[in-house]
C-alpha cells in the first residue's frame, strides 16, 4: 500500500483518500493569529479564526521534521506532496525528515514532491498518486509520472478583500481601502517556479469570473473538463458560483464537495489529470460569495 503524506494546505484530512492501494496522512500546519496558535486540524474553529483574521496580524508555521518523520515511518513506499517551497518551509521540513528516516531505515523508499502550488493542485497530485498505485505502477515510475503531472498543474486565485495584506504590512492601508472601495480584485497565479504573480485586475464578480475564464482558455482548451466547487461557511453559493462562471471557455460541469471547513473561501476548479488546474477566490473575512473547504489562512 502506498503511504501518502501531505501538509494541511492540501485541504484534505487524514484518511480521506484511503483505498486498498493508498492511505493519506496529513501533517497539520499551525496558524498564529493575534497572539494565539491555531492547529490546522478538522477541529479548528473556522468562524472564530475568521473573526480574528479580520483584525490581527497572522503568520503560519509548517509541520516539523519530526511530524513528517512519524508519517514516513508508517509505510515502505511513501509519496509526500507539499505546498510550494517558495511559500513555506514545509518542503524543506519534509526533506529533512526523509533523510532522518532513511538513515535509520535505508530499505524504505520516500519521494518528496514540491507541488509549486497549494490547495487543489495538491489534491490533484495526491489523487494521481493513488490512481497510479491502483494501476500497480512501480514506485520509481509512479514518482516520474507525478513529476510530469506537477508540471502540468495550474493554480490561480483572486483576492476580494485585502485585510490580511494590510494587517501584515504587505499592502499600504490606503491602497487596500481604495481597491476595496472601487471593487477591484486582483487575479493572480502560481508561476512554474512556485511563486505568485499578479496576472490580471478586474472590477466586480462577473468581470473577475471572465478574467479567470480567460486565464483558463489561454492555458488549454478546457471543454468537457470536470469542475469541483468547494466552499467555506457558504453552502448556498457553491452551485450559483458554477453558473456565474458559466463562460463558454469554462468547463461545462461542476460538483459541490464538502463544505464549511475553510478559512479562506475560494472557487476551486479541478481539471482532468492530463492537465489539472485550480482556480481560487479568496476572502479572508468569510464574506465572499464563493468559498472552499480548505483550512489554510493566507497571510
């Protein structure tokens, strides 16, 4: 059985991808908000965290090497998928854990993959790993296929509110106020290196949806792709979000998944594994019309 490991930015919980061929362990990240620590687990009080995020500075800490090592020791063949190494120290912690475990158990096989993204892109990679394990692919070939899959992932997101950026000193308060007042949203995407760049700016929800759709169509013909929409504390808006993004360039079907778990609402669009992509709409205050199930707060 393939031992799958990830940090909690993947928006899954331990055991969620379990099958006769693979099992998943999620190492939680820790969120520091307003002098209080929040462990990123399914028990996290999302409404309380959202309330604090609107008024306090925030930061996060990745899982420790010890937490990863404990998860790696549970299997003979392990695949670990982490958030982008450009956004967190999670990948480095996992690599340190890999060295520790292999020093004591050289017979084990451990592959750590930098997703160069986060959230749904990581879900795609973990699902792909489980699928390849079910096909009986040798471990080395499985890892090679995952690297190809990672290079074909795409992630973009749009910020509707800028509270966290202002609170953490990453945006001048005046700029945040002006953008908010004018209804301007930033549409950004993950680069091939795993960093974030601003791709477009849009005003209003409809224009933002079209801007995201354009990013998708510029990347690939998405006809017939499978769309997954998840949400945070907002079960009624998921289906309408799919209709609201009903641009001809967007996939024609969507599926509403688990809800009420996220700290940063988003629209997540999941493409076939031949060319996966993820689109996210983030609102740290929890007042966005589209949301997700993930639990990670973006500072």
